[in-house]
């Protein structure tokens, strides 16, 4: 039984598009099993749910779904039961929501004897088509119980989707490689803790701290090619995902604003101050438009916003936020290495690792009063952990600053689980009755990776 299709004025265009769709489906089927490396997180197979896979462009969302397709085929599912369409394909870029039914019709014409209930559907980068969510919900409720959807826009795959699909989707957010995954991609043994093994892991971590963690870039051996690829990623995010999608004027002003947020990494950021700076340069841009821009940057997963901790929701929302960036290597390519960046890069890495495994009932804030604590990790109304990040604790002034920040945050939150993450120092100490663990970043990053 075919789906009811909308009438099209141009039959020739419809036929050409259907042929393209069939070619895309068949090409993907012929490539199974896909040559992909495993990740720490795995998507469920045969869940009977709409599985949404949001994340920044090129972070490995498609690979995560390809792993599912591989597992299905390994379990006996024929590749003909895999319907995979990548809407980032330029040949499908002009499709509208009214034309999405053609995807199903194209597949049914290829395999008329396969019931849709037995098909596994993968829609990659579907956010390019407006109102796609209603189509997906209709297919899910009426025909196919196994649908995977990926996209590079948080708003589309969270608030808009949840509203349209009324709680149907299950979300698995994907990030660039963790240090654990980076070591796997580099064929390094992360369980080797001999003296030689620790030296190798520390060296790899120093490389990871400055390098791009995008999977494709990590596998490249030529440095100049890695740089060009990361720059291409950034430009695509900036122009296609941000400027074109949100129809933003003044691309150069947008680029400057992005670089300002990058340079202020790990520090409270005042949009008002940037607005005044732009105003003094003669740039005509409203303050509200800059606040909207920060929201768009978070929506495309380029930045993550962290609020100042407060028991009061109102005070928390009114404090100056911090912004963390999706990839250290990309930041380095855009800004070029800056003096004093080591500590910022380490703190950014720690945030990304925390954010990578954040559950829906958890949140991350920072503490600031007389002293500061970099991260307050909270589950529901319970403060689980306080974390300071510093590149080194070799001098007494730095040690005292980090200790005081933890002590004040501990008194304000009641949390006694306190750690300091450094590049390579390890210790257990007590400051004014507060037990504090000092942990090397490479070891913390490996141990904080949960089993898939």
C-alpha cells in the first residue's frame, strides 16, 4: 500500500528526483558493511523508537548510525531492508517537506515486497528540510517503528522536535572524539600504565589537547591537510549552518563576534561589552541581535553556555555566562596559538568531557564569589562534584587559589567531593579540613569515560 503523495506540477522533476533518491539508497546499501571505527557510545538497535542523533557537523553522527546498520546486517538483516538518505546531498538540497513522501515511494518501487514495518530508516542531516518532523512522526506511527534521524542543529533536534513529536524521540548527542576514542583511533593501548605506557599516554594527551578531535581529521597523517580540513569545517559551520540558515547580515561582524567568544574561553563573557566594542568601531548592530547570535552559536553546537551557580534560578540566569568551544584544534586554527592558552584548552577539554556524558537530570555551572570554582556538577538538587582545572600547581600562589575556590564552593554547596585536574600532577591533600584529590588530566579523561 503506497503513501498518499502530493501532486506536483513538474512530473519530469519528480521523476528525476526519485531516480536520485533510488540511486542514493542503493549506493548506501552496496557500501554495507561500512568501514567505521567504534565509538564509546552506541546507539540502540531494534528499539522501536525514533532515535535522534544531534551534534556538530562532522563529529561522527553518520558513523554512529552506520555502526547500527553494520550490526543489523551482522544479525541477519538484508541490506535491502536499510533505507538510508543523506539530505546533505546537494542533489536533494531543494526538497521540501511536501516532497518527502517521494523517499518512501522511491524505496517501495525498488522493493515492493518488503513491508515498511520491517525496514530500518536512516535520515542523515534532515534539518535541511523544514517541517520534516511531521513526516517522520507519520511514518513512525503508521509504517515503520525503527527510525534514526541525525542533524546539526540543537534547536531543531531538541525543542522543536520534542514539541512536534510529543515525547516520541530518544536523543543521543554526539561529540568529536574523547581522549579515550582519540587513543583508539591512534591505535594506542589505554590500559598500559607502566612507566613507558604513562609516558606514551601523556604525550598523546598533549597532542590531543591542541589537535582537532573531529574523527576524519584525527585519521589524517599530513598536518597541512588536517589544517585545511578543519578550516573547511569552520567555514561550513559559519556560513552554511549559521549565516545562511538564520539569514544573518554582516558576515565579517559575525566572524569577529565568534572569535571574541573563542578568545574569552573559560571566562565570564559580557555580550554588552562586545556590543560597546562593536559600536565604537562603527558597526551598527543591536544588542538583542548579539544575544540571539549567541543562541544560534549554541544551537549549531559550536559553543556551549555555562551559567554561574546559584540556588536561585533567577540569579543563575542573570549572572554572566561562560562559553566553551566544540573543538580545541579548530579554535587554534582560527585564532592561532595565543600565550596563556594552555590552561584555557585544558579547561575546555574538561568541560567537553563533562558535557559529553551529561544526563538529562544533570547540569554544569561555575561558582564565583570571593573565589572561583570552575565546575559545579549537579544531579537534580544534589551537588555531586566540584572541579578546579589548572595547567600546573607548581607555585604556592596557584595552589592557594585553587584550594580557596574549592573551599568556598564547598561551603556554599555542601559538596565535599573535590578534585583538581592538572596536566600531569597527582596528589591527595587536605586544605582546612577539606579532602582534595589532584588528578592528571589524561588519567581523569580515561577514567571518566563510562562503559558503552
